[in-house]
RNA sequence: GGCCCAUUCGUCUAGUGGUUAGGACACAAGGUUUUCAUCCUUGAAACAGGAGUUCGAUUCUCCUAUGGGCUACCA
C-alpha cells in the first residue's frame, strides 16, 4: 500500500445525492489507482442540521455502487473514530494551541451584534468582514485587556477565530486548476471553534486530515474559496498540507445552481442513488435503485461526468475505472447531468446481463403483480423482449401480453385491421390453430404461412390481424414466437375475443 | 455588492499555433425486421463576443459578457 490516503467526508444532513456520490467515487478511484486507502469520515459537527438516517443512507449508497471504504465508522481502522462527534476532545485542544501561538483569538461578539453591524455596513454595498481592518474595534482578546478577557471567558460565551495574517498574499495549488494567489486582506477571521463547544468544518477537517494522514483532499469546487484559509491553517499548525483537487460542480438541468440534496426527484430523474424517506414528513423519494437502474450504469455515467479517459471508450466497469482514472483528466468546468444518457447506459448494461439474471428480476416484478409464471417461461419472455428494454420493468410493461390477454386493442390499428372482412379470416385461423398437431414456432411459421399463401391472402395483412388479436397492438417480437410461448389454449381464447370484438364493432 | 472559478454541437466531451474541429447521448432521414424495438448507414448540430500577440489563432494574453461558487457560531 502506498502512502496515498484520501477521504470522503460527508455531513449527515440528509440523503447522499449524485454529486456527493461522484465525489466519493473519484476519491475511491484515486485511492485504488494509487494502491492507497479510501476513508469514509462523517462530519457531524453541526448539531442543528443533523438528520437521522443520513449516515446509513450514505453507507448503503456507497455499498450499492461497490465503493467500499477501507476505513469507516462501521469498519473502523487505525485512525478511529471516524465520526467527528466522537473526536470532540481533540478539537478544543488544537484550537487553544493556535490561540497560544498567536494564530487565533477569542471573540465575544454576539451573533446579534455582528448581524446588526453587517446590516449597517452592507446597506452601503460594502461587504462586512470580521478581519484585519476592523478586528480591533470588536470584542475579542486582541482588542480587550487581559483581565477583561479572563473575566469574559468565565461568564460569556465565546468563539475562537483564526487571525488572518497581515501579509499580502497566500498562494494555493490545486491539482486540477493549478496555482492561485489570493489577497489576505480580503479574507475574514473565520470562526474555528463555535460557542457550543463544536469545531467548525474549517478546523475539524484540517485536524482530522492531518491526524488521519490524508495525502490528497478531493472535494467539490464549492470549497475553492476557503482553500486559502485551509492552507494558512496548515501553516499555522506547522503541518505539511495535503494536495488538493477541487472537482467541478454538477449543476441543475433546468434553472440555475448546483445540484443539491433538497432537489429530490423534481427533475423527472432521481437525484439520490437510493430511496430516501424524510424522517420528518415520512415522504419517500425514489432513488436510482428503485427506479430500475443498475449500479454499474450510475457509476459509469458519474465517472464520465467531469472525467474522461482521453480515448473514445465510454463503457467502464468499476474495475476498469480503477486503473484508468486520473486526476489529470478531470475537467475544470461544471457539468449538467444528462438523464437520457443514464437511460442509454442502463440499456447497454441490461443487454450484457444473462437471461437468467434478468428473469430473476422480472419474476420479482411479476410476483408483486400476482402474475407469477414458471421461471423457464419468464426466461423465454426475457430473451424475446430484452432488446427493447432499458429497464427490467420495460420487459414487463412492454411484454404484458405474455402474462395476460390484452384487455383492449390499440385504437388506430383496430379500426384499420378489425374490419368486417377480417371476421372469416379470424374464424378460419382459429380452426387452423385448433387443428395443428404440433404447436411450436417452426410448425406455426410453416403451416400458418402456407395456409395464408394457399388462400391467396396477404402475409402482412393476416399476420397483422393475428398480432393484434394476440398482443393487442402492432408491436413486439416475432409473431409465432409469441404464439408458441403463450400456447395453443391461450391463442384460441384471444382469437375468440378478437372475433367477438369484430362482431360487436 | 465583494472575491474566486469556468466557457467547444441541445447535453457529456476530445483536440490543436496551420485539423474537412473528432466521439457519445438525444434528434432527423434511409436500410434491415411484412409489426415495434434492436441493429446498420447517413445527416443536421459547436470553438460566447471584442481587442492584442503572431505569417496564421478555437488554441496564448487582456477586456467584456454569460454561467457557477463562496461571502454563517452550515458543511
């Protein structure tokens, strides 16, 4: 194992969505490619936004996709614990360390006071930042005397803020975007430690990434603006900073903004890998799994959303991605998820599966509809309908006539085909079917087609008539395949139904 | 408002200081299938705009525009 260690560090504030999943995937792939370790760490430092069930949703989604963490809250590891709420004892100490070394300070300003100040200043279209320019005018251990600070620490709630250095610039490096130089004067003294005794993300993730020996931080581009703060934090601690790679955002297909976990299924395609049930409202939102996608399809399309191999290859198994992936080929610009392409990928993966596997899934659907059939029969249906299916359920919906007689006829086709002249043909056809000694596809094809020709009837015309009678529409696989599979008795029943339909109309 | 990032067909993207700017999805047409779909062939479809550098810019630089992100005691 190399010294490459990466982590996916979601906060349990709701379901995982495909953007988060892609971040996890890229971390996982980078770890596998470099024979490193992939760590799952839960960043639950915000008590207010905690949503029960989130962590399980995240773990199960990763598992469904085949993205197995090497270390996680469930699995453990050398750097446990992997939930920040279980690492609370660490952060206060590190925050204090920065104060002692002069890189941070205590601040006593109330949120109300700051909000008021912010409003006053911003009404003049000037941004408010708690920082170099005004920190001496505010209530903190820099502006107040030592005895006053000691007294207020006893009685008042306080936070610990990072003291932005007064030097000019900070240089950051990103593996995807290259170098960037930011003016420190523009940065504010970010809160590292909250008055409720919890660290903020900025402190906690730097401490944990250092302690967990993370070598590469691969995360969403929304973190780019705080990269300089994180860089400065590593410098203040005297730690070697990891490499950073900020992934392009996945944006909403309509409207504007990045895709968020609150987007649910409002775009007509799932946003979550797995179904999510809101613990408050009880509302369920289907995920990719419930919508009939194979995990391979989701992984494949997500892999290509922001990364490409530099070749024309588009189909990638997870194993192939593990060797092909590289950060160098990750894009800079944000991407829109294309649900149509996800469907196409699923079609491709469905075509790769064996009849037996698909039959098992189709049988499960049939069971829920009380239309159970012998597995051999289901497997035949699969072999006949699979090429027109994107999802397993398409074989049920598009092949419903295999399981039940049509309860209606496609209107336009019926008007054209079920004319009074069709009646004698239908009746003769019924007699021919009843008379056949062998009811196989081959026998049907030979005898019925011969019979049609000997009567001087159009092959297409009679076959359409037969198809509409058996299927209810002018679609589906080979006519005699269908007839043979549903069997003589069922064919006769459907023919009789068609006859009475023609008589009535 | 401030700061940061990005910009190639509708979408995902390849690519180069000189290319007929390539592929995939979606779309359209034709063929195959006496149905539908699959499949095959073909087609339409892009370098955001303006300056500059250069013999030559889609490619390099700057400006503008557009899109996005951040601007919390959220992550």
